[in-house]
């Protein structure tokens, strides 16, 4: 069937809210269609060029951020700290891993959540599930859980202000390498990790001094002062994505201008359904989450639908199988895909296959997360495939949502600072620790 901006409406669409009032919904969508795009096509093309390098094994992709952004936790401090932790991880990966890093936040639009169950039960009360702040309210009462289309406008404006600040940070001085490596996140304990970071920071200072002593003026070198941070979210709520999809006046190409990159979740990636159909018609770089039940044939079919021209840097296959299943399933899949000649980026999401529940808390063990990352690199290496990236749920705050890591978050400590509205995130300490581990893996893996 021919693609146009609303042809997805003729396909089955999973995980969509049922809005109680069609007129209210139409009004909001009409308004969104008139609002300015959040990203510019030129930036999206720049991201694809960066991702071409990843696809060739010349760079590594770091994608991370909240599981779900929220209206409640929206503020400059959270955005700044997310920016800082992404940049610090990127520095660790660049310096210790020796590889250029493409940075994409799960930010400025990551609001809609797929749910395995339509209902949630708490203390004997059953209510419709929370589906992300762009759809309904986290508060556990009947009224809060009714989908409200006006939330799309709030999500749009929050995304716009978030992007505004990110762009300011990226180009306005906060990303200056001479400062970034000296940042102290404030809660790094005097542990092994702290020493490792201080040691690397010292070596970066020495290197910068050396470059300056050679007569190169680093103050005026923009690559040492500025960074590119791109945005991404799950393209789940299709009416919202449709409303922000525009024709680029320069090229005539169609872009979803809600973010630079969009991905599809494990629950909405069926090739004959609405989400895949919609994404097949836009030019943005795309991702697809791949769970333990997927086959190599499923991935080939997705590549044919989402990247029929086999373009480099277009499609990111994000593996999220869990620490046990990845070793059982992935080697065979990689072996088969290797013979297909498809241009794909492969990255690992070590979060979503490793979620467990302790009491009322959803959590993840840091050891399982690191082990799935290691297995991914090992399997890729032995199958001759480039391990191209990592996809994480993390925050720049000192939360206690995942168990373990150098600061040793225990089960008993989970309630200290458990703030996520959806899945448990790595805190800044855990994220940095993981970055050091990935840097070691990158050294062996890299072609860059
Ligand atoms: C997510 O990335 O938050 C998510 C829901 O992932 P998945 O679709 O892989 O479960
Ligand atoms: Co999640």
C-alpha cells in the first residue's frame, strides 16, 4: 500500500490510547500540525552521517536517558545532569576506548510507554495502566488514568524547552573539554571508580597541555568546545508523530520532526502493522528493539520494510534479550544476518531483558546489566559483527533504582531515592562505571 502521512491509520495499531472525546483530540492534533518542528532536517541528516561511521565500525553509539520523561521532574537541573553524565560517559569511551562517540539522548520527547498489561493492580484496586505523561497521569486514581489529548501539547512544549537548553549546553560553553573532564558529579565516593576517573582526567589535562605547548590554539578549536547531542524517543503514539511529520522544504523529503531518531519497541514492531508502516515513510534514522523471541527472519523482514534501499546509518537493531537468553539466541541470529549483506547497526539494550520485581519495586541488577553487555560484545566479536552501540536507561541523579555497582545499592536501599515513573535507571555512578567497562570492551572491538 502506498505511504502517506496518515496511511498508518489503515493498519492495526497496538498500544494506542482510546481518547474519550474525538473532537478534543482533533483540536489538539490540528494545533500540533501548525506548531514549528522540534528538529530541523539538516540536523537529522547530520545524525545519519554520524551513524554511517558507526555502521562502518568507525564510531560507537551511546544512546541513553530516562525510561519515561515526566512533567513532574521537568527542570533545568535534571536536564543539565543528564547532559553531563552523557558527556562524561562519552569522554570515558573516547579516551579510554579510543573511539569517536555519537551521542543520542532518550530525551525531549520520551513520554509514551508501551505496557504489557492494560490494567494495573495495587492493594486490590484495578485501574487502567499508566501509559506515560503524554497520555495519562501516573497518579493511581480512576480520573488520572483517562487519556487526555491536551497532554500532547504539554509534551511538545516540554520537549521544545528541553531541546533549547540542550542546544545551549552543547554549543554555549558547558561542553568545553577542559572543563568536562574535571566535573565532579558530587556523589562519586572515594572508591575505585573515583580513582579511575581522576587518573583519566589527569591524563586528558596532560594531553591538552601538550597540544597547547605544540602551538595549537585549543581555545578556538570548536571540536574541543562543542558537541552534538541528538534526541530520540520511542515512536509509540502515532497521532502525535504524524502531527509533527513535515516535508523538508529544501529536499522535498519527509521527516518526523519530533526527534532526530525514532525507535520502535519490542511490542510494536510487527512488519504488517501501523508502527512499522509509519516509520517506513520517514527519512529519520530508526531503531528497533529486538527481544528474545525474535528470529533472524524477523530482523531481515524489518530491514526490508524499514530500510529497503539498504542505506548505511539508517537502521539500528537494538538487542534486549536478557543476560541468559542473549547467549542462547544471538549467536545464531548474527551468523545468519552476516550472510545477508544488510547495512545494519547493532547495539545492546542491557536494561529491558533484566527487569525483576522486589516487593513493590521494579529493579535491575547491575551485574546482569554488565554481563549482558559483555556477552553482546563477545558474541559480536566471534561472529565478525561490529558491536556498534549501547542503549541505556539512566539519569544524572543519585537515584537508587538498580541494585549493585561500586556504590553498592542494596535491596534495602531501593526506597531511599526511587523516583522513576516507569523502569529503573542506572544512577550517574553506575552509568559511569558501565562506561569504563564498555571502554575496555571497545578497545578490542574497534575498527576506529
Ligand atoms: C523502553 O525502551 O523503554 C522499552 C519499553 O523498551 P522495549 O520496547 O524494548 O521493552
Ligand atoms: Co523502559
